[in-house]
């Protein structure tokens, strides 16, 4: 089954807790701290696999999580890292993370981390200092990232074949490539896109045959809009039109209507090179020598060349393919897409939102990756850990900001999933 859209939920592994331990050995008094760091949680990674053609697997399962790191141990033993979870996607998958586009995965082997595993918490060895030789503090592991991921497949092809139903698009694909799509004498035979590869001397041309389009496709009529997405990435567009037209419309009218659909869907599509194949000239009534030979159709100010062909017998298909090859060769080499990773945006350490309540004082919601992480990694059963958290918050200026916002004793401070009651000092 061809599935080209999916929504999944990912939850990366949590880091292992740091260990609070002291060296205890015979004849070694005051052995000092020896709690090791927890292991890192596994990441969730998408990797492109060229053998995949659809997002079908993600339709069957929607929740994915990677392994947690194991806790650190005494004797300065670090915890084991959680295993990464690699999910394979077909080439041409656009990845959205929490509603924002993250990347476009195209080349085989390309990968991206969509949810990072949490860091391991530090054991008490890490907190040893000249002032504090026996720290009773160890961090908890950092929670792994959670995200809603939307996947959208846009086929990668050089030429998109568009046309009204029954025009012979699939027949053309099966004639010039090895692909064997379903062909039949009724409209909307093709329900999902097909790809085919034409191998010429030193170049390959990938054709995408999409389901038939009709007027109104851009707003979802027929099989419409969903499949127009698959020609967005093509370099050129081949209009395949029945020389006899469709349901009383002439070939020229169809060309006009189809272009309008493309324009309404995405005006960029009309900037691509386009050519027209008038199909079924083998039929006796077709009279190809008539008015259409050597003509061109126009749309807007541009003129597009018309080729006469029969997808069934193969007549004229070579000429149009040679022209397509010429067009593709004349296009400038693809510019390598921009690296989407490594663009860091500096965010403030925290933000404070206030809301008031009638009873129990006001609520101060503090958000920000750094503060939330700190709170999540603090073990509140350890006095020293709580003290450290308070110190960090006051160094970050959180106390001052809260006071400026008018916090009073008894008000609630919420950070992540935790709530604290504010006390002076
Ligand atoms: N005589 C003749 N018949 C053709 C030619 N090309 C296609 N046909 C016939 O036209 C009908 C439709 O062909 P398809 O290739 O399924 O058309 P399509 O454009 O893929 O149609 P949809 O998938 O429904 O949009 C089939 O019965 C084909 O055999 C041709 O060049 N000559
Ligand atoms: Mg078809």
C-alpha cells in the first residue's frame, strides 16, 4: 500500500541516574566518593533507505521509544548508554517536528536525530571539590526528548507526468520504462503514484506517473491535491493529453485547465520546463498530420512544444524522450541543499509567565530548556542537591526576576512537572 503521510510520536531514552556512593574498603578509611555517571539515553534517528518506497510502516505503528541509559554504579562505574533507535524512511521524506519543518531526507544513508536521548546524571564523584570532599549529591538522568513527528513523502523524480484520467499516462510509463503500472480503459485507474526509470546511454530519467487530474484538483476534486505534492520536486513536467480530448473538451482546453490547476496548487510549478505529448495518434481518426503537427500550445505568455505520440505503439515516444533529456541536461546542476543541522538559536535561559488564583496565591510558570532540565535532574531527596539547585537559580537571576514580578511568600512556582512553594531567603 502506498502511504505518503504519517504522524508518529517519539520518546527518546532517559539518561541513567548518577550514583551516590563512597569507597568502602578495609584499611582505607574515608575512601571518598566513587559514584559513577549514568549512561546516556538512546536517540531516535531517521535514516534514508533507498529500498523503501512508502511510509506504510508508520501507518501500522505510531509510538516509538529508544532505550534508557543504565544508572552509574559505585567504584566509579559509568552506566551503559541506551541503544539508539533507527527508523528507516524512503528517500524524499520531509520531516516536521512539533509542527515545524526539520529537514528533507533525500540521499540514501542520510540521517537526522529527531529526539535526543537524555544525558546521564553525574555521580557524586563529579561533585568532589576542595571544599566538599564527601559530596552527598548525585544527579538524576535527564529525560529524553519527546516530539510529535509528521512525515510527508514527496517522490523524487525528474519528470512528472500529469494529465486527465485515461490519457495514457501509465501506458506511456510502461512503454518507456520497466515499470508495470495498472492500465485500463476507465478513468482513475491509477490510484497512487508510480515511478519508472528510463535508462539512456549516460543518464537516467525518473518519471512519476500520478493519478489523473481534473478541474478542481487543487481543492481536492477527484484524487486531486494529495498527489500534486508528488510533482513538486520534479524538474520538468510532461503533459500527457488524449488527442481527442476528454468528455467534450479539446486537447488545448485540457492543457489550459491543467495548468490552471497547477498554478492554483503552487505557482512555482509553472516555472518548470513543460512539454506536451498528444497521445493515441495510432487511432485511425486521430489525423495527426492535421492541424496539430509542429504546433505549440500557450499558457500565459509562454509557449510549449507539442509532440504527437502513441504510448501504445511507441510511435513518437523516442522523440519526446530525447527532448526531455535535452531539457534535463540543460538545467543547471542542483545546488546542494543547505545543511539544516548545526543552526543553533540562542534562547533565553528561562521565561516567566504569571497567572493569579483566588486561593493559595499566584502561580509563576517558569519555562526554558535549561531550567526544566535542571529540575528534572535534581534528586529532591538529597539536601545538597536541592541546595545546589537553589544556588544555580539565584546565579541565573531567577530569584530576582520572580521578585520583580511580585512573587510573595506562599505563591507557587511551576517548573516542568514540578511545583514549589516560594519562601523568602
Ligand atoms: N489506442 C491507444 N490507446 C491507448 C494509448 N495509450 C493508452 N491507451 C489506452 O487508454 C486507456 C487508458 O490508459 P492508461 O494508461 O490507463 O491511462 P492513464 O492516463 O494512466 O489513466 P488514469 O490512471 O485513470 O488517470 C487504456 O485502455 C489504454 O490501453 C495509445 O497510445 N493508443
Ligand atoms: Mg494511470
